[in-house]
């Protein structure tokens, strides 16, 4: 795969939860803007995904995706007990994780998915992607909106999608308005 056609590539990991398998999603943002759509957005594409209940396989997939897509770290919860187990067992031979800067919940993810699939159709999944099935569950409101970690596939997509939507390239730090100045 030619990753040079993507402006940014981020990945997210959703940890296995109860009977839900763990999930990793790699999301790329096209370099070229689409001038046929209002405001000339860029398209997002799922470049790779992995799903497994085997945490060793998930670790191997994460390392492979980091190498294949030159991703420095995956968005995920570094406080998760599975990640802590990996760190103890493998030392530095695990994926690097970072929490996203924004507070992310399923409502925000739902709104961004709708915007990018229904309003302007800029979020694209491959023919083999399992994510559309998980997103149907979200759109049909068959999920507990307060517990994002219970849905590993949605978490794995949500972290990089929200990060791309909320951060312009070159502005990867969270926006913090200056509220010390008097506006009047």
C-alpha cells in the first residue's frame, strides 16, 4: 500500500471487553481535498483493521500496523490491565499507546460518523471491513452510550476519527481558549 497518498495516518485500539473481541483500526486522511463537496473536506479511509480475542495476536497486529503505516503510537488506554500485562511481559516490544487529548464518548463518535457517512460521505470502509456492522449497532442505539470501552471496534475507530476531526494538521495539541481576557 502506498501510504504517501495520505496526509495523516492514525490508529486506535479497543481492548477486549467481556465477550467482545479486541479491535485495532488504522485510519488515513487523503492528502487531496475533495472540491466537489461543500467546504472541500478530505476523505478518511480505513486502511487496515484487526480483530481478535487473542491478546498476543492483537499485540502482533498492533506492532505490524505501527511498522507498515509508520504510526508512532496507537490511541488507546495505557492504564488498561492488558497493556500493563504486555509491558511487564514484553518490555519495549509492545505498541506505544497514547490517550486522545479530547474527551470522547459514543455520542460524539455517532455525530462524527453521521457527518462523514450520511451528510458528506467522506468516511470509507473497505469491502472486507467489519466496522460497518458495528456502526449499525451504534446508529440503531443498541449500545450503552456511557460506556465506550465496552465496544472495542467503536473505540478503535473513534479515537483516530475524533482526533483527525478535532485537530488540524500541525495543531495536534488540544485547543485551549484564553478565557483570561475580557471579551467586552
